[in-house]
């Protein structure tokens, strides 16, 4: 018997009992479909986390002022005024492997244009801030170091704020009011999307020269003349961040005159840490759910083995007749194995289609991204074939071991 003859016989055997074949492969369908759906949704979640890390800016270290103690109560991070522009300049000049150190002020203000107004985040920054955050100016330009030094009344708007104020009209060159102060819009940022766990829209922002923000909007009694709210330190690579973090700590302690036993008057954070931990947890949960779903594959394999044993018992005379006219034991084994693999491959194919469909339905309803991995699809089909071979071997061996004369006598 040729392989194609065995396949033809297998197709006929499967199609004769469609209902039984369908029920037999149900476990494979459920198992493969569940694994594909879990991997697709988990891959989409990991892709979303990677995009959020990218939107924050690569290789970042966030330096914030420390907290004050009010009696027995420790106030929140940033309550102490301890960071200055000079600290940022010293970090950029004295710490190796630092690309930029960008000082910044942050506040909330009403932004108005014509009869439109919007409450938005206001950032007082330097030109280095755009480098640190990997922020791209889509239209217009960023402000220059000269404008930062002179406190020019210019602004770069996030995509959301520009849309809310101008509704599709070109914003560059227009004059807006932030609080009561007029600012000329010189640029509009490319879309960055929402931040990580906070869910804050990163595009709902107006960036101003640091000196202009301090003197005209965010200064006064809130901060001292040179104090800032935070510093973004950009390292040259992810591997350099631990060393940069330690050197920044030592430099700031030295500049702030802290004794050896004194605690830091600042806080160091890696913004990507929390999202990377979230990504690791997502991967673990995906693998766990996929492992649980894989139990269905084992159950489906046992079901297929059971049905194939029944099929061998029903076709004993047929097998005896084939042996009597010259079929070898290897021919009988290959025929039963091909039938089993065909059932499993059919179930795997249906499972892949249903799994992809379920992943898209669940993701669309929950607002998640979906990542269909060709590797996962191929692995699902390969596992289905492997189950067919593993669980079809015993029925195939049993069929090939039948004595032709005894098989022909079977009623």
C-alpha cells in the first residue's frame, strides 16, 4: 500500500462516521483553540507593555525630591524642595554614560484659544527633555536653548491638547493663553498615547521653556528660585542604568552635603521597572493558562485513542482481509496512524481558527491588542500531530498484531 492509498482509506473511514469523528476531536479543538487564544491575548498584552515602555522613553531614570516628615506622618514623595537645575547640570557633566539630564517643572493650568478652553498639564522643560523622552515634534519645531535661557513665551503642544483647542486647524503660529499669559505655539508633538498604570493621556500637555514656566506660571511660593520638580536622566543603554543610578545617588548626596548616616533627600526611580514587572507577570499568567488549557489536549488524545480502539474492533474482518491479500503489519500500522493523525490535525486546524476568532472577540470587547504568533499556530498544529502519533500508536500496534485467520473468523 502506498502512502496516498492509506490517506484515501483514512479519509473514507473518517467521513463515514462524521458525528463520531466530530465528537472525537472535540477535546483537541478545545485544547488547541484555548492555547492559541491565551497566547494571542498574552502576546498582545506584552506588546502593549513594550509600547508603553517605548512611549516613556528608553533608558530613563527619574530623580524626584524626597519626602518631608510632619510629626509622625511622612509626606509624599516630592514634598521636600531639594533638587535644582544645577543638580541636573552636574549629573549631565559629571556622570559617565549619561546622554542628557533634563530638569522639569510640572503643574496644571487652563489653556484657552478663542472661545475654547481646556485644563491641561503644563511642563516647564529644557530642550533636553525632548531627547530624554524620545518625543518627536510632528509639526513646527521644539523651542531652542536660547528661548529657554531668555524665558520666551513659546509652547509646544501635545496632540490631544492641540486637537481640543484647534479642532483640525493648524496650531503652529497661533497664540494661546495659559492662565492669563499669552504663548505662541511653535510646535505640535507626535501622538504618544496613554501612560502606563496611571492611564494619563501623555498627549494632553503643553511644554514651555523652563524659565518661562517658573517666572510666569509655576513659580512664586511653590518652589524656590532654582528648585525643580524632577530630573529625567537618560542613560546610553539599558545595561548602564544600574551604574548610572548609583553614581547619580553618590553625586547628589555629595552636592546636598548629606552625612553618611543621613537618608537620601531625593528618590530614584526607573519608570520602566513597574511595566517590565507587569510584563513578566503577564507572561507567567499566559503560560499558566496555556498549561491548563493543554490538559484538554491530553483528554482529547485519550478520547481519540479510545475511539481508534473501537474502530479497530469494528474493522477486524477488514484488517484480516487486507492481511490475507498481502498487506504487511507496517501497512496496517501506518493506516491506523494516518487516520489518527488526520483526526488530530483536523481538530487542530479547527482549534486554530476558533482560537484566533475567540482572541479577536475577547480583545475587541476588552480593548486589548492581539498578537497572533505564527510560531504559536505552527506549534499548535505540531502538538496536534504529535498527540495523534502518541495516542494512535497503541491502536495501530494492536491492529497490526491481529492474526489474519482469527480476524477473518470474527463476526
